[in-house]
C-alpha cells in the first residue's frame, strides 16, 4: 500500500496478532516482533501465509487483507464522455494537472497525488486558474494538448501515475505561480516562502520512522516560522528524547 496503508499499519500494530505490510522501498523481509515489512512481489498463499522469493514469512496466517493501493477518480456530477474526458486512475486531458485542455473553462483543483504540501500546491493551482480565467494567461489549445501528451509519454504505460508529482511538486508550484503572472519582488517572496515550507517538510520526513509501524512522534512536533527572515524552528515532544 501507499501512505494510507502505512497509517493503517500504525493503527493496527497494538491490536493485530500478526501484522504484514507490503509497500515500496524494501527488497528484503524485515521483522520486528509481531510486525513484518514485506517487499512488493510477495504472494499470499492459499493457507494465508505470505511467501517472497521462495521464503515463507514467519508469523500467523493472515485472516484479513486490506488493500490500500490507490483510488479511482470519479465525477458523477459531470457527463465526462460528452466532455471528452478519460476518468479512471487518472484524469485526462488535464493541462498542468488542473485545466481541461480543450475546454479551459473547466478546471480541477486537487488532482495531484503524493503531494508533500497539498495546501501550498492547491493554492498555486487556484492562483493559476484564476489568472487564466481573468485573461492574464494565454495558451493555445495545441499547446495545452502537447503538454498532456508529453506527460503521457513521461509516465509510459503507467497512466495511473499521470498526476503523481512527488518531489517535483516544489518546482510545479513555482511554475504555476510564475505562469499566473507573479513577478519581481512578489515572486521572490513567494519562492522564499515555498523554500521554507520545503525545508520544514524535509525536516519532518527526516524524523519519520523508516518502518511502517514506527512511532509517529514526529506528527506532534510544533513548528514556528519567521517568514520575513526565512527562519524556522521546531519544538519536539518530550517522548522524542527517549527514542
């Protein structure tokens, strides 16, 4: 599973007799107590046990399987066929992940996945859409479709990755702000602000446990920021000192 699967594992660690987590990032079986981190590619056998590369994972047989492998977009309030849209585990044709390439009066905020800073990213999308609709941004339909096709070529057969922005989210945010017409000191101030947000995010990631069921004390850290000076500091919870 993705991050939702990791969160579920953390909640189940204290109640499940045996906990198995299949997720990206590992190439070997890792066990800690009654919890096991199993690489993708493991098979669930008929007897309920997991097997990876011919090795049966120690532990009780699984009696419940939770799939946390993503989701499919759905807009029941739209006639997507009439709008020329493909809506599955991706939405197309979406220019810059937010503007319909053929019908730019139709826009979506919040399609990207694996976004490290959702509020900042979606605010930038809203800024760009508002600028476009206000007439401050001009693009041709051909240009918009070329961007969509280039994105499809980038992800190849994995069209479900169309809107996964991940680490590139930071440059995506800055691009949206620039394209919306922000310039000069205003642009510099926004870029500095985004840089601070990125630094805080990376600090938070550095504190996160590398195992899915690890303690989530990092979520109880309190961050303070001096936006004018571009400085930030963090107050860690008392339990962090004991880990």
